[in-house]
């Protein structure tokens, strides 16, 4: 075996046979067909159609047109040799008004997707919520409103009834950090609100929704499915001034606000202290923490880059390089005095720094904190300026990014981390939220004029990795 080198480009590393290799997408980012077959509006329809919210005024109306190209996309996955596919279910396709009547056409679409995966030998990993809240639920208060958590459990039971004989792994939420803080405090994501108090209430109701949905799913599924949640952990590095305090505060808001209740059964005391001027946390009712704190089979880890923080000394302009589109608000309620410092490069075209060692550190840290908890990388990947030339996309930078992050994952496993799989973000180019179609993350290229799919070089490379179970040369 090649000994570890610092550039994370070790040669010849192999993965065990039961290590699951696949890719991921999300409903609003790929499906399109926004008003077809009974689908109701989601907060992302409203947000993307509000001028100034998304780059170029892009919307998910057509997206990658996956809704109409299901079979073609399933064949793409099969040809790549994927072992697992992580997709999300659009709540407003299942319940157009967020509660009550079920839209049979919505169930049918996901049923065909799951059957199509199984027919091709691909493991279905279904996320219930990847940010497309039915608009009527936002109109009723959204995630800051406690009732939304109960509506989410009702929706989970409906989907669990319909697909609970075939889905291999259920994921309740994708990145509740983004839903709560980018959606309700920073205003950078739907629904575009900017209230720290609302964001913290949203944190709790997302956590509660996770617990209630797990209970609902467990009571209806008929196979021996696995249950999970996916979090976007912040790997936080110290800058200089007051760094310990800055790291602690951001770790509390970003990471422990979710792992605390979900995996330990309590909110961290320091999180509650840090935010006391904004909220008294009276939305946490007796019994909630027991509901939220349930065993999960897999903890999903999304990782892209690192974050460096320090306390602002007040004498110069505060830096806010936190990696998300600036919408005026802060995603860090109560910690506005923390500065987010520009990371050393190189960068992807998101401006996110490339730091494979951050992934290794994160996996080791999670393993240290939760030694008995199996982990899976549910998203990792990169946006670069891809060009389709004569039917090919030579995305060497993406291959290099993936190579180095696979190496990081391998090193973590060698050091004892129970890592069960790795899903590349993303199967295909798609609607990258507030950045619209300007950022391409796919290992499959989508021509947005013709909607034609072309496997990028990174797709071929990944395919080789899956087949050989070794990081290709
Ligand atoms: C994650 C999201 C995913 C995608 C990637 C780039 O935060 O879960 O939908 O946008 O970032």
C-alpha cells in the first residue's frame, strides 16, 4: 500500500465489497414538471420566481427534465454501474397542499423510480425532505410553526405506506442547517426570511419532524429498511483572534444544534446561552427531546469544504466569507460577531476551498464523538466550468477533486471509521439553488437547451472505480 502523502492522491486504494458506491440528486433540482400531474407549489417555486432571489432568474420549472426522462436516467445510472441512488421525494407532488389528500400521480412517479432502480440492481435511498416545502405550509408559518413537524410525519407515513416494501434506506431530512438558517435567517434560500428567532424555532421543528417521521416510518414500512438523516457538518478551523470562542459558537449552531437532540437527547447548554437574547427556546416542549433522540442506522455526512472563523475585533470591516450567496441576512443568529475568513485555495467554481483533509478530519471526529454510529458520505462533489466539446467533457479538475476525497475517506476507514458508502453529488447537472444553472456539479453533463445527457470523464472515472473497487490511476 502506498503510504499517505499530503496531497491525497495515493495510488491503488481499494474499497471493500460491501462499501456502497453511488450518486445523489434532489427533486426540485432535477425534476422540472413543476405544475404537472397534480403537483402543488413549493417554497422553491415561489422563491425562484421572486425577482432577484436566484441568479439569472432561473427556476426549477424544467430543471434537468428528469420527470419526463425517468427511464433514460435510470439507464444512465445502470450504465455507470451505480450501486445506490439517493433521490428525494417532492412533498408537494405527494400532498399538493401539504396536508390531507394524496396525489396518486405523485406516488406513482416515485413508485416507478423505485421499481426502475430495483430492476437495475440499484439500491434506492430516499430522502423525504430536500427543501421543497409545500407553499401552503409556509403560508401557515413554515418550519418555525410547530404544526409543520406533524404535517411532515403525516407525509412520511403516506410515503412509507406506498414505498415501504421496497426502499432500502430512508433519510428524513437533508441538511436541516440550510433549511433553518439559510431559509429563515440569511434569506439566501427559500422561503427567504431573515429572522434569527424564526430560524432557531425552525431548527427545533425540523429536529422534531425528524423524530416524528422516524416513528411514522418505522410503524408503516414492511421490509427491514434502514433509517437515517443527512447533515452538512461544518469543519471549522481557527483563525487568530478569539478563535476558540468563535469555533465553539459556530460548532454549536451548525453541528451540535442537530447532533445534540438527535444523537444525545439534549440541546447543548452553550447553544442555548449563546442565543438567549434571541429566543428563550420555549418552543421545546416536554417529550420533544425523547421523540427526536431515536436510534438511526446511518448518519449521512455531506461534505464539500472547510470554514475558518475568528472573533471580529470591530476595527475593520467584518468578513463574511461563509460560502453562501449573500442575501443580506446572517445565517448565524446570536453569533454576528464571528468573522468567516476567506479560505486558502484552490477553489471550485462555487468559491469553496478544496480540502480533502477536512473530510478525513470530519469522519474521524464523528467517529470519536459517536463511536457506535455507522456513517455514510451522502454528498461530496464539486462544481467546475465544464465544457462540452465534440461530445465529451474532460473535467479533469472534478476527477482530481473526487480522487482526493475518496483517498480521504479511505484513510479515515483505515483509521477505524465505520464508513458504509460514498455517494457523489451529483448524478447530473442541475438547478443549484440560489445559483440557478450557473454551477455544474454533475458527473453527467446536461445540455439545458436540448436536455441531452453526456457522461463526463468524471462519470467514466467513477464507473471504473465502482467496477474495480479501486481509485483509478
Ligand atoms: C448541498 C445540497 C445539494 C447541493 C450541494 C451542492 O448543500 O444538499 O442539494 O446543492 O450542496
